[in-house]
C-alpha cells in the first residue's frame, strides 16, 4: 500500500477508535451526532470540489439535499396499496422493487424500495442541477451563486407550500434503508453502531472517489481552470463543460446525503432546504480551505458535531454566519491553511521566501 | 465552389492563412485588415511598436477574441469563431506575454494539463481509476517528464510551478504548450523578462521546436532575436500590416525604418 492511502487508513482507524471509546465509556449517544455530521459531510465534500476546484459558489446545495431527502421520503411513505392494480405498480411489485409492511400506526402499506428512491433522488438532483447549470455556467463570475440562491428559496417555498409534501411539518414515518445482510440503516438505537459504520464507510468511500478525481485528467483540468481559466481553455479544456459536470456531481452528492438523512431521521422538513443551511455548507468549505478535501471534512465533522450537540444554543445559525465572515476577512485560504502557514513561518527565518508571490501575480498587479 | 477548391490547393503549403482580419476596441482599430500566411515548418516573426495589435492578433488566432470580420484558415479549415478549446484541439498551442501558469499545481501537473487533448479519461473513469486511465496516466506522466527534460526542468518537476523564477515559468509554459502536440505554436514575447543567457537558450529552443516539425509564429520585441531566428517577418503598425518578408527585406523597407527601426539604426 502506498503512502497515498495512509490518510484514509487513519480516518478508518479513527472511526473505529471513536466507536470503541464511546462503547467503553458508555457514551454511545455521541454516535448519533457523528452519524448526522457524516451525512452533512457528504454534502460539503461535493461542495468543496465545486468551490475549491471550479471556483464556483453554490447556495443551492441545501435545496439539493432536500430534493434528495424528500424524494426518498415521498417514495418510501407513499402507500401504493390503493393503486395496486396500476400497471406500473404491478410491474414494480413483480420486479421486487416494492416492500410491503405494517407501519407504526398498524396500517398495511406497500412502498417503493429505498434503493429505487435513492436512484430516483440522485437522478432528479442531477437533472435539475443540469438545467440550472447549463445556462448559468456559460457566464463567467459568480452567477451560479445568485442563481442557486434563488433556486434554494424556490425549493424552500415549494416544500413549505405543498400539502402533498407536508407543508411546514415535512414528511415523517420514513422507513429505514434496508441493506444487504438484513441490516437496516435508520435511527433506531439498536442499529446505531451499524448505522455509524455504514455512514462512515460511505464517507470514506466518497473521499477515495474524490481524491482519485482530483488526481485524474478531469481533476487536473478543473484545477487548471481554477489556476488560470484562459490558459486552461487555450490548453484545450472545455471549461464550461467541466464546471457543469462538477456542479452536477456536487448536487448529486448533496442529494445522497439528503436521502440517508431522511432514512436516518425518519423524515425531513422544509428547514433542510433553507438558505441558512446553504450558507452553513459554504461556511464549512471556507473554513476547510476551499480546495482541501481533508480540511473540509475535518471542519464539517467538528462544526456539525458541536452544532448538533447544541453547543451554539439559539445562536446556531449566527455562529455559521460569523464563521463565514471571519474566514473571508482573516483567512480566505481557510483557517487550517492559515494555521499551517503560521507554524511554518515561526519555524523558518526566511519567511518571505517561504511564500513567494508568483511572477504572474506580480505582473497582474502591475497591469491591473 | 471553384474558390474553395483553389483555397484547398493553396493550403498544401500554408498551414495558417489569415485573411483581412479586423477587430476594434471602441474607436481603436487594434487589428485592421491584416492578411498573411504561415507556410508549414516555418518560423514566422511578428514585430511592431507597442500597441501595434500583435497580442490582439494572437488572441484572434487562438480564439480568445472573436474577429469582427475576416477569416482564419488552419490546415485548410476555417477556425475563426471557434472557442479556444476547439482551436487547441485542432493543433494550435500558445504561450502568454505575462505567463499564465496554473497556480497551486506542480510543474509536472502543469505540463500534464497540456496533454488534455491527447487523453480521454472522464469523471467516472477518474473517480474509479479504471485500468485504462491508469495506463493513460502513466503515458501522460512519462511524456510530460520527457518535455521537462527537453526544456531543462526535470529537477523541479514536483515543485509548485508558481513559486519558480520568471524565466523558468516561461519554460514550463512552453513545455505545457508542446504537450498539446500542436502543429502551430504561438509564442507571445517569449524573451520578455529573460536575461541574456536565457535569451540565447530560447533561440536554440525555438529552432529545436521547428525541427520537431512544429510551425512557429512568434511575437517579439527583441529585434536581434527575431531577425536571427525568423524565416519571415510581418511588421504591424497601428493594427495594419506595413511590411512582410525576410529579415533582410524588412530591415531595408523604408516604411519599417520610418516607424520602427529608424531610431535603433540611428543609434547603432
């Protein structure tokens, strides 16, 4: 095994260690927040690529998270029994794509398998992000931020205003996600440890995929776009297409997080689509250092864990707003990178040489 | 139809053909009805005073600007109006006057981006490290290291490219452009900011690029360099072409002497 995979091994070891510690100290309740923090991390890992590597800010990722969550919630709570004679329901049932059970109210229900709704959620978020991205990403600048801000607001009010989607209550009674081996991912206490391992395996898997992407041909093209867009185009990179692909990928990641959140919490409400949630995701990526997958994951787990444990009290949303402003003012490269530079600078006498301004920057400054 | 046939037969010699190209910025005629051809395998120089429209002409050929009128044919096919990445795919690479290096990427990675058009791997293949992308990656890496070797940069392959000295950044940019495996390379003032030793090396490098079978179009202020290496020279002034020919012809041209070389001759 090469050195490349050491951080992933370390993460897996940490995940296991934390579980063991909570077991021996009888503090297993911490796992609940760690599971939810992991689910939010899936969103910000995708957003980190978009912000850090394509240089685009999206304020619509809470919307995509909600699209994923609501698709899963609707698909798995819609009772198909009254429509059993419908040809599509019959086909789905025959293909084994439905599940029949008795819900907590003692009512017999037939619903779509969570695997089907998972696929539908990923597909739906992909198509919607494509429709937003195609016109917007042709333009240079922060038009995506504006368009997705509007998009997030639209989703929020649609969820809030649709009786079918539960209005302000959202959708509840969402069943667990049945996995191979008879194991179910849900919020039940006796499934907690397995749910914890499942969701962290998902995060580690996603980190591996994203790490591979960053170090592949398309990843290099994306970093080149961020490094110097005109030069990237002159080297044959179709910049608009790459930004679009990354936007879609990050939206699908957000939906993935949303799907499992709906199954874990047993429901989803419209606040998940709120602008404040979207700002929170952007703040986390900014703290993590934009183009740093590990920084973003670290920031996401710490901040989400503290928030979910209630340490920020009623100032929860304000904390993330202040964090975002502070990062932008003090350390636009991310807190972690700034700390790293600080320690480097203290350890070296030749501080200016350690961080030379590039020749290109000097030229740009001269001509600007 | 007959005219198209004619063009095709002519292009067996001309790799690049620029016809009546025009582009203005507000009231300024940056490139004004410029026409010239670049035969295959030639080093062609473009000179002119500051603001003569040389960089604008490059931007028009490379597609980062769109001409208001006129046509550009590359290898017998029209390229005017195509976006820059499509023009790059046709085989035109470029470097920049101000050096546009990819920040936060190593020297090797910068050059590997140049291989973008000559490789295939997409998002899914990259995420899953499919066997074919692993092989492709190995090939791209080897090819890029070869180019770094050629330009005397192998020892800085893993350094952050934007931290290099200016002259070496120029070499990285050149390696990156060559990684595209272009048929035509546009060099925009490659000697600007270089010291004398580096300039002498540059002349060698440009010749060796031509010897690889790559046609070179070069904009340069260093007169001795451009007179020395160019097979033919186009002289621009206020966006217009005022002369074209070999170094000797251009040097003797009364119009060129008046607007451009005059002072230099008087001093020398």
